[in-house]
C-alpha cells in the first residue's frame, strides 16, 4: 500500500500523506485519480480524474462515490479524517 504526498490535479493544492492508510483523494476538493486496482496499489492504467458524485453511509463513516471522467466507471473511497466537511455535506444532499 502506497501512502504518498501529491499535488491535486483538480484544485492544485499540495496533499500530505494520510498516515493511517493510503491517501486516495484530495481532502480539499474530494477529487481522486483512477490509479488503483486494489486500494493503494497504484496499478490502474486509466489515470483519469475521479469526480465525486455522491456519498453513501459506511459503518460509522461514509464512502465518497466517484465517476471516472475517462472510462465512466464508478468507484468508492472511504472519507478521510481531514476531508472538507462542507463538500461532504453537499454530496450527502444527493442521497436518495
């Protein structure tokens, strides 16, 4: 599993390592990148941006639902402790 710093390709902010699992999305804008086949492996060839489109309840937390802007696959990531809660709330308004 790879937990690494990166510059978000959507908002341009520097994102620090998460520290407790592999960082898989930007905590500022919530965008991700289609880089993993299995969490943290960075083996997906797609490499396109994953746009946050919704939220679903997961245990005592939430998962961010993404749609790939290139291949249109949907993907889910567990929210991180430092995610922008205003954006999480906005996405939660899309819950059915």
